[in-house]
C-alpha cells in the first residue's frame, strides 16, 4: 500500500470512530433541505469556530427553515440575527445568495454553479458539492493545510500562490472518488480534533509512524505561513446621545467595516473637550483581522436637541441619524463594539 493510499485509508477509518456528530450532517434529509443546511453551516463557520457558530446555525434554521424563507427576510433581520459573529459581509452575501437560489429554482449542484453564489469560493463549493451531491472535489481549509503539511513534511507557505496550488493538487490526489463526502469531513475533523494547531495529539495519532513532521521534529513549525499585512490601529470615540428617552443611531455605509450595521455618534481619533460628555469606558480594545480598534465610550445627555454641541448636531444631520426610543435599540443590528457600549450603560 503506497503512502497516499495508506493515509486516506487511515483517515477514513479514524473518521468512522471519532468524527463529530453535527446536525447539518444529517444525510437523510431531502436533498434541497440538506443542501440548504450544509450551505448555511459553511457560511456561518467561515472564520468562526463550531462551538460559537452552532448556536447561530440553529437560530437561523429555526427562524428560516428553508432557503425560500431566508430569501424573503430583510437585510436588517439577517444582520440582527448575525450580530456578534463578525465579518458581516458573510450575512449580506448569505441573503443575496438565498435570493439567487430562489431565482434559479433549485439549489446549484455543480462546482461551477455553486461558485456563482455570492460568498461561495473554492472551499465552500467543494464542501457543499462533496457533502450533498457527492462531487469528487477535495476541500482545502486551515485544517487540511495543517494535516497535509505535517504528514507529508511540506514547508511551502500555505498562503503563497505556489502553496495553494500544491496543497489543492495533493488533497485531490488523496480523495477517494467514491467517498468524497466522508473524506472531506474526515480531514476537517482530523485537523480540528487530532492534528490541532497547538498541542496536537501526536502520541495517540494513527499516523504516528509515518508523519514526517513528527519524525523530523517539525510539528511546531509546520505548516509555514508567510507574514501578512501590518496591523492597523484605529481610535474610535463612541458617543451615546440621550434625549428624553430617545437616542440617535445611523447605519454604517459601504466601504468600511460593519457595513449596514447601526451605531451611535462616532468621532475618530479625538473629540472636542467641551462636548459635555460623561465617560462610560476608556481604552476598550477590539481586535479584528488586520486592525485593532481602541475605543472610548461616552454618554451625552440633554433635555432638548437644541442643546447639542454643534459638532454633534452637524454629525447627526450630515449622516442621516434616526432618533429612536432607547427601548427599541435591540431591534437593530449593531457591531459587537457597540454592544459593549450599550452594556456599559
């Protein structure tokens, strides 16, 4: 038995015994329903751990049990349900793709058509295609990169053009064409449970005797990843304006983080000293991909809107702020950082 065939056989055997039981893996569902729940799980789990994403998946399925139901939702409803997951473009893409599917009349069942859905790239198309439609296409995600780099001793950077091509081809050669669903899910689970990023369980691993990284003491350095973009630090000053039980919010525009979500008055970098604000919290750090936001939270309470400082009054007018009852703010999708501000009140 050659090394590649042996690897595949062992991975599949391991999966039969240790694979995770996840609700979207219920293959007994009707095809369209199975495709919907798998697609939903894959979008939610992009950049999100299963432990966190599972609850969101359950809420989405309960509220919108079919793709037709989801397609009929408003963007505000979807963003509100998504609140706290981050990477909010995924939520907007989810809604757009649901409407694409409804317009098409059925769930796409080829890799090419799956990739036409908003927010679906190579990995997600391969995952849906193999799990739901048994298409023989290998998935390659962080777990797969790690398992393959360690087992085969590959030190090509996984985020380089060369590395992406090499690992995709390697994964495809390992894929058993008659068991694409089981193999792809096995690779995801093996990387998440056995061959973890930190403290992998090497001593009870079924691949111990042939893993190059273990045999050459390279487990801690594989996979290799090129250094990415420098972290950008932004300073936010959030000002919660209160007037007779109402507060002012506006929707964040396109072209920046948190597009489509709602927020109170925001002034970046520094604020005038004479705004008359009370400090709620200072130096709140919020870490995002490639950027760190350091925020200060303020409360500005007035008895009449005419009392607002000109800087704040101009912002409210320029950015089309809405005045809403404070008790209604839970009905608006807000970024996690704004949630923290509301909690500090």
